[in-house]
């Protein structure tokens, strides 16, 4: 099974459990779907960033994109704001999403480091 599929299945499991433990409110289903779709977006953005980093390490710097350093900075800033907002609203599936999005870059670094060292 591909890594990206395992990642999505983990996110779906975490969010389904959150929905079940938070009282199975219909609005949480909407939050769960939104978080899953946003996670898919973050997966693609992260893989594009990883590929760009590999291109920049080559001698050919023609592929360099300077604004990519802002990818994780914006991620952390926006998730901090969402966290405050979701705590205030009691949006539990969305709060799980915040944790997932903040931990995902760390997971990718670990996964890629482990993959390289094989």
C-alpha cells in the first residue's frame, strides 16, 4: 500500500474516532470531510516541496523557487489561528485536523529520513 494511502487512512480513522467520541453531531461530519480534503491538499503541497528541495540540491538551480520557505511558516501560523477559533467553537474534528497538519511535516521528515537510510 502506498504511503499516501496509509496517511489518508490514518487521518480518516483519527477523525472518525473524534466524531464518535464528540457525540456524533452532524456538523462534525462536515468538519471531518473538510479536514480530510485539506489533508489531501497538504499531502500534495508537501510532496511538491520535497521535490523542489531535491531539485534545488542539484547543480542546476533553474528550478529554485524562493517563496517555498514560506510553506511551513504559513502552515504553522494559519493552524495556530484555526486552533484558537476551533477551541472557542468546540469544533473537535477540526482541532484534530490542526494537530494532524502541524505534525505532518515532521512525519514526512522522519519518513524520508528513514527511507534514505535504508
